C-alpha cells in the first residue's frame, strides 16, 4: 500500500540529490515548497467548513482537539500551545494529542501509531464530548491511531475532520470533513516533515486563527486578547492598545494597568472613556467582540 501513496513516491527531480551542491539542494527544496500554497488554495472550501465546525464548538463551550502521530502530532501540539498566549484562552480550549503521549514529542514511541485503541483511550482520557471538534492529522492518511480516534469521535457526535497529504486517504472515510492536501513526492523520499508537514502547519494555522477571529479574538487585525506572559508581549499589549485607540503610549500604559493588564478592556476604556467595570460589562454583552462593544448606541 505504501508504494501507492504520493507522499512515498520518489521525486524525479531529485534523483541525484546526493550529488547536488548545497545551493542546488536548497533550490530544489524551495521549488517544491512553492507548490504548497496553491494546493491549500484549492482546498479553501473544505477548510472554510472546518473553521465553521470549530467555531460552532467554541460557541458551545467545546474544544478543538488535534490528534496525530509523529510530525503530524507534533504540529498539532505546536498550534495548540501557541493559541494560549496569542488568543488568551485556557490550555484546555485547544488540545494537542500525540501517539505515545507527550514524551513522543521529542522521542518516537515505537508502535504507538499502529494501535487504533490508543487513539480511543487518549480521547476518553480528556473526556471527549459532542461539543468538541476532533481533527485527525496523518500525512499518509492511513495511521491506525488517528483512524481509531476519528471512529470514536464520531460515536460521541463530535465534529470530525481529517487532514492528510494523499488523495482518497483512508482517514477521509472516518471524518465529516476531509481536507486532502496532495503534496506529492518529497525532495527526500518519504520525509513528510518537509512540504507535507509545511502544508499541515499552514492549514492548522488557518483553522485556529480563523476560528478564534470568529469568536471575537481579534479587533481589526490586532491580537486583542493577547496574553502578556513576558516583557515582549507586555510591550506588544501596550502597542496594540495604541493602535486600536490612537492613544499615546502614556495613556495606553495607564489604561493597561487600570484594566488589570487586559488589553480588550483597556481599549474599551479609552474608546468610550469609561471605567474598567463598564468596559467589562460591554465586552461581555457583546460576546467578546470589541467592535460591537465599542459601538456607542
């Protein structure tokens, strides 16, 4: 079966890879990577449906759960972790699961991806429910761990999505929405951490970012719910307030402090010249959307 997968085929343009100069290797990789954006462009319709499903889960208090093995699992965890500081959400809102557990993030756990029951167990352990969205990721499109997880997720009535890098992928059969990204043969045969992984990461970025925008986690194109976990992000928070309100740095910094280091609240305080409490009430009434909260009507 493996030899039939596009991701496992040999790339005819890199048959002399071991004899190429460094510059030629890099040119070949860059050329192959350039195809990824068009492949994703061709799938915008199904990615849109995926974002709508994830947004629906968020609105119901549900979660976005990525699950995969190897590189695919690691990319899911990476996107999940980054959602916390970027959008100021709980670590439980976007979850990344990998075959073999977190220890597999840095070191492969032999055989873990071949057991569909492990995928079921991992979802059971986090209390999967019908309000959640499960996105199974597998470059080959045939990883048993992911298939088991998607089969179980369907039984719970959760939204199920698959992301693979081959057409007519097996995991597509177990998902409500199938995102197939046929990236084809890699520069280095079978190394799907290359353009297959790049395609996966780009799509995961699109899904989580667009869904977060859909629940009010952006104002204009600003990271309005950023969680300032370090000095750089504290500075960024003040700059966001300045950009959103037109206030000078001193005014923005004062509002940031008065708001309890909550960017969204500080922005409304300045725009409407109101107290922290009034700003918080307006934000809650607006469902978290700053533009709506800032309307004076």
